[in-house]
């Protein structure tokens, strides 16, 4: 059974619970008005029973936080190492043995710890308290709007690239947006991804290792030499490749990957079957990864606007 990528799972959580609670997104309904009242209080939400005793208000802050989290570090959401869902309980593994567990709509100690984690992971506030207030919601709004801007540009690029082989070839020789590059690479046929990584590995030092956020060290040569058809494993390999491609800490390795990649990728597109498969996959990913996110982010931008905080 194929593993569903964490970024897709978290989008499903947000979309499903948004749809189930449509009244919370509809101004002037009683539930919306009560949430607006709870989120309009001054000071920290967790200090006021108007908030802590309102499951809808708690749910909305959780969904806003998860929406903001859903593209931290890019469309693959690399900040989350593992995600598990059981009914309304979500367990997030951040790596380095740090895990948060929340139950949607429930206020408890787990919720307050989650508040601290999301402020650190999303906003970058290392001194964050175990609580939230209006400023956090506004910060989330700015981040979600930024996601919308990024994805709007990516959508336009994908629409063009899906129709033009010359434009696609030329793109590989330019400075390319990391999210767009990830989408392009993950849209290639499995055998081409494996062949590409094996080609790149041939130029890298045999002893090159990369320490991951969970503390484990991976040998790049061994990793890239191991072919796979498992989608989650391939995504992990692509993420690691991109970390080398954009690395500030390893300038020589970055130069190798950036200088060697265009030749293989452009030559690969001369195969019409590969190009056709790539463009078909790009079209599907545009619908699944880009347009679906755009609709969700626009929904939450509108929600925050209507809350008038």
C-alpha cells in the first residue's frame, strides 16, 4: 500500500473539517458569531473561558494553524517528519523526538503545547508562550497570503510548461523556484527519477553524508544508487537532492548538482514518451497540489478577513 505524503494528509484534514463545519465560514450564522466573539478578546485566548469553553473557536485556531503549517518550507512541508490521524486526533512528529498530539475542538494541555510549537515552527518565535492571541492569527494571514502568491505564479508556470518542450528545457538552465522544481521532478516517471539521481550520484564524493533533522545520517551515494517505485521514498530522495541543489553550507556540492543537472534533464525530455508522461503528471499535480491549495488558502484568507481581528 502506498503511503500518502504528509502534505496531502494535512490538506485532507483541513478540507474535510472545513467542509463539515461550513457554518463556521459563513458570516452572521450563530456559530460564526460566537467564534468571532471568542477570537476578538484582548489578551491571550487560553486565559479566557469565552475561548477555552468554545470548541468551535478552538477548532478554527487549529485549522488556521494547520493551514499555515501546510506549506512551511515548501509544498512538501518538510518540517513535519511524520503525521498520524485517528478520528479527530492528530499526532505530529517534528523530528528530534519532538511530538505534538491534538484533538480537534478540544482545549487541554496538548492544545497549549501545540500553540507553542506552531508559533516556533510557523512564526519563528522561539520565546513563544503556550497560548495564542490576535497577533498570531494576523501572522498566519500574512503567511497564507504569501503562499497564495507563490502558488499563483507556479500555476501560471505549470500551465505554460505543460504545453512547451522548449520552455521546459530552458527552465532547467535557469535559477528555478524550489517548489516548482520539486513538482517537476516528482512528475517524472519513476525510472527516470531513479536514473537521474544515479547520474547525479556519479559526480558526488563517495563519502558524502547528510544529517537529517531526526538525527540520522544518510550516505548520499547509497541512497541515490537504490532504485525504488515507492512514492514516499522517491519524494524523500527528491527532497534530499534539492537540499544539496540549494545548499548554502555545501557550496561545492551545490555547484556540482546545479551544473550537472540541466544536461541530463534536458536530454531526458528528448524522449517523447517521457515528455508526454511528464506533462500529463504536471497537469494532475497542478490540480491536486496547486489549485486545491489555492482554493483552501483563499478560503482561509477570506475567513480571517471576515473575523475582522
